[in-house]
C-alpha cells in the first residue's frame, strides 16, 4: 500500500489558469520523495491540495487510503502530516521552546510532558538549551529552521512535508540543514515529501525524484539518471541546474 497517492489531480483558479493538469504519483511508505520543478510550476499548490488547504477540482489524493475529501475522516487524515514551512512559520511572540510545545500540545499530553518532548526534539535537531527561552528574532535563520523542524517532529507524524527547506539559507547552512533532514527522516522512519526547485537538495534527499512541468509529472526516477533520461525537458533542467551550481561556486570563491 502506497503512503500517498495522487490520482489525476486537477486544479485551476479564477480566470481559467490551470495549475495542476492531471498529476498522478505514488509515494511509498518510508520513502523520501522529491517534487522538483521550476518556480511557479505548481509545486506549492500541489502541497496545499495534499494538506487540504486547497480543494482539488477533480481527481483525488489519498494518504493510507483515506481521501483528502473525506470529511468524516478529515482529522485522521490531517494528523498523519507535519510540515516544515518555507518561512519556518514560528510564532514571533513565543519563545523557541513554547513554539515546539505548541506543536506537541496537539497530542493532548499534560504541560510537563509536552515541555519534556519539546526539549528532547530541540536537542535532537542540534539546538542548545541556551536558545530555548529566546525568541525567533533573536536567533539565526539556520537555528530558526532547526526549531521549526523540532516543532514539526514533536507531533510524531507519519509523513513529513518539506516546503523549499533551504530557501533563504546560505550554502553552508543549507548543507547542514539538508544533512539534518536526511538524518531525521532516517531516524524516525517516516515518509517524506519535499518540494524544491534546487537540484542539489533533491539529489541529497532523494529516494526518488518526480519532475513537475506545466501541471504534470513528466518524469520520475533518480537524479543520476536525469542526464540521460531520454526526456528533453528533464535533460535541459538537469543541464541548467548544473550551470547555476557551477556559477554559484565560482561566485563563492
């Protein structure tokens, strides 16, 4: 049984703008799957449809055979997921540990147990106790990303969703966060779905990659096979991504 299934998913907006045009995909249990594509290709919309933020126009999305549109089982469906948002989405008015306690509180545990879980998760993502009582604005972007990850795993999800997880981070910090995400996926044994435009992130986190273009999955496979995939769009995307990576390396030097 696949953990997540997209079945011919369509989504359009007012004015007839079609963003998703028949997305079909299976993400297996325990897999780290990457949705890769250019900015504006529909990756974020796909994630919003998966989590029920946006309704699909047609087709279906299933998690453990529960439909995103099944109102009677919507709570059961949504409890399977936890999201690491692109902008971290930490509450500015809460300390770091209170942000994580807020996530843990969804499991109906008492306050002392929730705080214990929060401390464990913050330590697990490499944050020291000295930052627990600071506010998000008082710590670096990399630390904020770690705190957001701690909050995401505090709810003990079956499925972790990563939305452009290295966006806004410098290359060194991005590499550290990628390592942390990979270790977290492995240690928790969860299913992970990552959306990104960055081939480097995709290559590092993948079990498999699916390339999204013009609202469709045009190719699924491994990064090592992209260069000789036989699909012109896939090979052009791979080539362009490598050029950007090389230019970034030259600029950094």
